[in-house]
C-alpha cells in the first residue's frame, strides 16, 4: 500500500493546499512541503528496508496490483525495483527543493501554484512506478496541464507563447504514443486473445518487424520530445527562458528523468529488435545534440537559455548511453540522469538567485558579481564545473562510463562525443567569467546567499560530490533492475 500512498499523499496535499492559501499562503506552502517530505521519508524507509545490507532479492521489491477496469484489462499496477527507486528518490528530493525555493518567490495564486506542483510530482511518480501501460500513459499526460499553468501564470513576459509551444510539442507527441499503445494492445489481443495493458504480458507480444518499428517510433516520439533530444528540443530553451527558477527545476530536471526512464523501462525491453535497427540513427542524433547544444549554449546571452542548452547537451549523453547497446554505457546513462538533474537544476536555482538580486537574466548586463556576492559566485563555479564534467563530481562518473561503454561498441562515435565534453568547458567558463568575474561596472551592492539559499545549494553540492566520489551504492541499487530486463545490463 505504500506505493499507492505516495500518490495519494501528493494529490490530497495539492487539493488541501489550494483553498488553504485563502486563509494564509504559509498554510499552503507548509502543506506542500509536508506532502513531499512525507513521501520522501516513506521511500527512504522502503530503501532502508528492502535495499539495505546488500539485499538484492528477486522480483519487484514493492508491488501494488488492483483491478481498475477489468473488462479492458486495465490494472492499477505499481512496482518498485532498483532503477525506479533511485529515480523516485531523486524526484522527491528535488520536489522538496522546489517547494523550499519557491517559498518566497511565488506570491500570487499561491494555493493554485502548489496544487499544480504537487500534481506534476504525482504524475512523475506515476510514470516511474507504473507497470500497466494505460496507467503509465495516464500519468504521462497528467504532467502536461499543470506544467502549462506553471509556465503561463508564473512566467515572464513571453510566458504564454512558451507555454503553448510546450503544450503543442508534448501533446502531439503524446497522441502518437497513445496510437502506438493501442496498436500494441490490439496486436497482443490478436496473438493471445487477451486484452491487457500489463507490462510483463506485453513484453512477449509477437509483432512483425514493420509493426514493431512503427509502434516503437510512436513511443519514441513522445519520449524524445519530452526528454528532449535534437531536433525536438526547441521548446525547452523558450520555456526555460520564461519560466521561474523552481519551474525550470521541474521542467528540465524531473521531466527529463521521466522520459529517460521510460526509454529504459519500456522502449528497450518491448521493442529490442526495432531499437537495435534504429540505434545508429539515434546515436548520430545524440552526438549532434551534444555538439550543437554546446555551440548554442556558448552563444547565449540569457542565463536560463544557456543552462537549457547545457541541459540538452547532457541529455544527448543520456541518449548515447541508452542506444549504445552496452551495459556499461547504460549504467552511465542512469548516473548522468541523476547527476544532470541535480547540477542543471542547481544552475537554474543559481540563475534565479542572480535574477532576484540584479533583476536581469542577461549575462552581459551582470558582470563583476564575485566581489559583492562571493558565496553565490563560488557556488555557481562549483555547479558550472559539474556541468562540464569535472572529475570528483557526479556528472563526470556518468559521462565517463558512457564514453567508455560507447568506445567498446563505436570508437569513432566515442571520440566525437568526447569533443562535447571539451566544448562544455567553453560555455561553462564563459558563464562564470561574464557573470562573476571582471570589474564591478554596475557598482553592485547586493546581499549574498541567504541561509535558506545556502542550505539548499550546499545540500545539492554535497550530493554531487558524494555521487562523484562514492557512486557504488547507486550502482548496487541499480543492479536490482537486472531482475526484470537482464539483457539490458549484460
């Protein structure tokens, strides 16, 4: 029942937080923080109980299976293994950060904001836990409308344009996935005489090569857009340049987590032959995305757009690891997902802190901040170094494993992708140099990090350092996923 309670707490918390804001905004914020913190504590309890002391176990460590709409073979079916556990913990941890960051920043429609925030987190958890593909699709679409509101209501001047562009990209690609899901559903019925959306049942569906390819492409379209990867990425820089810092944390970090997870959990096991056929194309797109995003990030003048393109580059490495056809690269992809969510999310928070002080997101109009806000500047340097893959931080571990795994399968591809790590150095150092170094031409007299900001960013730094210096617990926990898709991890 704990898996069911995870979603129930978030949805109930959102419903309660919305009207309570009329009494006092603090009540709404407190309910939201309580909901995500309680969920985090429950998952930490599951992790300590089922995954501690080297316990590997067999099967799903937690499973909840109720008949939902039995005449159509639809179940309310959740499951938790090593892979989903890592990403659920990451999601709830960053959800706590998002609530705390927005504590003073969101001052209008506070209740409705926290309702949408908790609903998005519930949708992401649904994606990470679902073992019924109808429930998975329901959770996937659950994220769409709340994110539209978060961008369009609490964004900047061109927020409506950015929100509509996000909505169109993700909604149209989601419809393609719905068509593909129904095609797989009916194909399974034709071969077995059973209607079902169950993940384990659909794994063995007999499909012709052509049908498998077309159905796989429908799923891939939705995952590629929401990740996003080149050339389906154009909505992300526009959305990030208009959204608030806390919204960007959810948008570029946690929604990417859900899309990457969906590729690993559903795309690879359901359509192994079709994925193998299309892998060369996806690898080429991943490498292009790594290099292309680095070039565009270097040319940006808006802090949020620069970080958005940096995010696309990291996700290009994730794509490379997923489609390299190598267990080492796949494990590196999971590590990169985790480290990317933390480092890129932290950079968005740093950019939000800068904007709050200087009232601008333009790099050229800032400059010389190091003398007046040294702690904020030092924190920004750490996360910029993490984004470029500095050894000792989590991003390095993930990208290194991806490159080593890719090298074993495609030497030339690994060599070109490694140039992306070098290219990241240029935009990361440009960010630090232009925003923080140089003379203080504007005569800034600004407050440095407040205790709440310092606590949040300090915790994120510690987590990145831990991932970089001692990643073994992550890989041990990840090993549980081999129980359900062993071919992926060999």
